[in-house]
């Protein structure tokens, strides 16, 4: 049996995931007077999708924008982070976004790298620009320091695998200490939990399927918070609407808006209607609007499609290379150099990456509260709001602020977590994997999940009742096989194996919700319902697990206020 550590780690607020959302939540909760712990799978100084930096921070600065907040809200919804979000949360986010920008600037993240508030990239000609250009290469280091200054305790190398509830409210979580060869189960006791574990990488095959970790976002983010929240009874939302990012082909890196070029055909001619010449102010927003441009052009034979920087001025080229460094895309710059690519001479082929859940996941309200008492969520794992880095930062703050007040009225005395059903079941299951005598690896398991989801619930083919139901059946079969045959030799492999069970669970929820959405919308293409149903406009689909283990699927209206 895998040991459970004798010492329970106790706090008012437990933050799960020390990325941007998690650290901002921890800082805000500590500022609100709470005793805070961050449990992080990796090391908060360099973890998550914001690990190496970012360079665009969506925000509203009234004196710069010189317009009402509704104008900026409209631009937000026309951008890559728009749609599938409740406007009442978007408005609250925008109204406090500048406050966070100012704090970051004060703390040492350079939000005015050229001395003024500069909005560039992801922009339409003649419209307000909403993406503040900043230099985020040190953001994780700075936020970690700010958290430590406030006596937040950071427990690195401890992936959280489940949340613990008692009488319907959150009382803690389980993690695994992976610092040693032999894993140990860690119990966290808390009055509130803020889940912020980021996106879901490794759910679908990457652009180079044999390389599991060649993903645009952080490959270690595999949806743990969503799965744990679902098991704890929280509602998940918008899972069935696929979302993709784009960037250089065969070398997955986010950051396409940092490129200052024109999305072009093989002759170097602009494909979209937005720009003919590269400008740092606009970039080329074509791929944010026409997500399938790259695959459409491959399928009709008029591709490939390129990022064309050959007409970019020297000044803008320098600005672009600086921007790529701000968001930590230095390995990409090195790879281009190694391959002898000159951006002044050569166009770079771009492509659409695999589907990923960002802004699809846990349902929250404007305070970051989920439908389970004491459980909050922020960042990429939220399902009814999305704004990437700034969304994670601002909504993380909201969740931390609210949680620090909530815990004042909560009493966890007398709750025995060593004999909690979830702890005992987890210990049994993890030990079973550890003692299995099978011959299958977690990598094979991960590839299996990806193949099934790609074939039966992806975007490469259509979706339909028969395909989705077959996918569900294959996932069940694979899960059973993995339980019996997976081989796990150390704490690292146990972590990876458990990530795969999470991915499988999320894949199953995608199938179930995709079955329920009987229409075609965006990249959710149903061959048996090949039309967009106007009755489902501005409607979101939620799923939650009932106590009897059954799923409850519900439609609800988008909330304006
Ligand atoms: C190269 C690149 C460039 C980008 N550029 C921009 C940009 O310019 N502007 C923008 O708005 N967005 C950008 N993004 C997206 C942005 O980085 C993310 O939206 C943002 O980091 C999300 O924050 P988060 O806190 O939700 O998740 P993350 O920052 O990804 O943090 C999640 C954290 O959870 C931890 N974790 C995961 N599982 C567990 C577990 N089981 N237990 C404990 N911890 C766990 C992870 O290790 C990680 O620390 C970019 C992304 C990339 C990859």
C-alpha cells in the first residue's frame, strides 16, 4: 500500500495550482487575512502556460481607450477569447483589469516596457485595441515572491488528485508527494479550495502525435481541477465546443499574435481581409477569426498557409523578436536560427493545433465560486469566462478575495480526513496501479485516449450519435484495460498514469455533452444535425455528477447581468 503521510497540511485556503490564476488567488486571499497554502505539481517559479512569460494582457484603461466599457466588451467578444462567456463576469473582469495591471507594474513585471500603455496585436483595423503589450518573462518569479512575502506556504512537486467534501462542502484535497522515488499521499485540510490547474493538454494528438509533450500550452496541465471538481459535484460547462490555437507547424508554441506578419498563401499574398502589410499595431487577426483557415486551405489544395514577415520593417521585426522573448518563446527563436530560417527571406508555415479546453470547464459566478460550497476556480479551467493571462490574474484575485471572507465562518474541527472515503479509495486505487503486474505504460494509455477522442469526438472528422457512442464505449474499454494492465514504477509514473485517468474522464464528459448538443456550432460539427439551431443561441450546456453517480445535463441562458 502507498503510505499516507501522518501530517495533515492545514490552512484556511488551499490553492491548487500555482500558475497565474493560483498565485494571484493566493496573494489576494493572504491580503484578506487568510492562512494560505499553494499545492503545485511543478515549481511555481516556472510552471504552467505562463511559465516562461506572456506579452499581451487584455485590459480596459478608460483614459487610454476613451470609450465606455461596453465598447471594449464588444471587442473582447470579437477576439479569440470571446464567446461562451457570461457577460456579467466579463464586465466585472474588465472593470478591475487596470487595477491588476498597475499592481503587476508596481511589483516588478514591466507593463509599460516602452514607457506608456501600449496596445498592439490581435486587432481589427479602425477599432479599439484591447491587448496591452507587456514584458512578462519574469511574471512567475515576481508572483511567487509576492506570495511568499505574504507568508503563503508553497508546496511544490505535489500534484493534487482529488478534492475532499463533507456534508456537501469542501474540506480539503489529496495530493501526491513526488519528490522521492516512492510516492506518498498527502492530505490537505482547508476551509476553502481554489482550483486553478490550467488547460487540458495531451487530450488530443498534437501536431506531431508521437511527441506527447509537443503542445502549444503547458503539457503538464491535464485538467486535474476540472475532473476533481466534477467528482466533488461541481457543474462543468461548455465542454463540447472545441477550441484550438495556431502557430508554427510541427513546433507547437502559442503566441501567434506576437508575430508581426501577414497570413499568406504560397505566393506571399494575404489570405484574410484585414491587412496587406505587416504592422505591429494590428498583427493579422485572420487566424483568430477564421480558426480553420490552415486546414481549410490544406483540404481544398490551395495551402499551405504561412506567416509572412518578409515585408516586415526592421523596426517591427526587432519589436517582434523582443515580444517573442517577453513570452518566453526563445526556444522557437533558437530553432528557427538552427534551421537557418531568415524571417526576412522565408515565410514560416503555420497550422491549427489540436483541440484544447481553455475557457471550457468549471462553472463559476462573478466571485469565482463554483456550485460546491467552498470550492472556487479561476483561470483557463473556468468554463463560462475566458481571458487567458489577464482573466487568470483578475479572476484569481476575485476568488482569493471572496474565499478569504468565506473561511471566517467555517469550522472544520473534528473532521477526520484519514478515514475519509475518498482518501481510502484513492489509496487503494493508487496502490493497485503501483502493484499491477501488467506491461502497458502510461504513454501508451495517453496515446490510446488521444486516438479515441480524435476519431470519435474530435474535429478532424464530424461528430454524430453513432460515433460519439462508439467513442464512449472504447473509452470504457480502455479504462478497464488500463486499470488492470498499467505498469507504474515510481512516483513520476504514478503521476503520469493518474493524469491519463483524468484525461479519459474529461474525454468521456466531452462525448456526453457533444451528444446532447444536437446541432452544428463552430467546430462542433454534427453530421446528424448539420445546422445551427437558433434556439440554442446564447445557451450553455452544463453537466454535473449526482450523488447516485448519474450525470445531470442542463441548458441555461447566458447571463447578461
Ligand atoms: C507560449 C505561450 C504564450 C502565451 N501568451 C499569452 C499572451 O500573451 N496573453 C494571454 O492572455 N495569454 C497567453 N498565453 C496563455 C496564458 O499563459 C494562460 O492563459 C495562463 O497562463 C493561464 O493561467 P492559469 O493560472 O489558468 O494556468 P497556468 O498558468 O497554466 O497554471 C496552471 C498551474 O497548475 C499547475 N497544475 C496542473 N495540474 C496540477 C495538479 N494536479 N495539482 C497541482 N498543480 C497543478 C501547473 O503546474 C501550473 O502551475 C500564452 C500561453 C503560452 C503557452
